[in-house]
């Protein structure tokens, strides 16, 4: 069971989990916003929305998945 020495249950996510999830969501939002700027920029030579944005969005989804999967550091049990 996930309980500490005082009998209360531990939260399922730590601070780093939330940081990774929020950073991933921010990358996804930025990627979609940049993808929507296709009509505002001259994309004759290089298209950001075609070549860069899919990788930004993919990195965002990977960061969200990583933020969900990592275990939070438990400093109380490591000292015992």
C-alpha cells in the first residue's frame, strides 16, 4: 500500500510529474498554434507548420506520457 509512516496515503503524482505534464501540454498548444500560422507567413521555401510543428507536438505528447509514467521521489522511505 502507498502509505507513509503516519498512516496517510501518498499523492499519486509528485511535483516533477506535474511539471512534465504541464510542459507537454504547453508544447502541444504551441505546436498547434504554430501550425495554424501557415496562412500568415510566406511558406514558399520552408514551411514551419509542415516540417517543425509535428515534432513539437510529438515531443509534447512524449513529455505528457513521461510525466504520467515516472514515479515520484519518496525521500521518507529511502532514509529508512
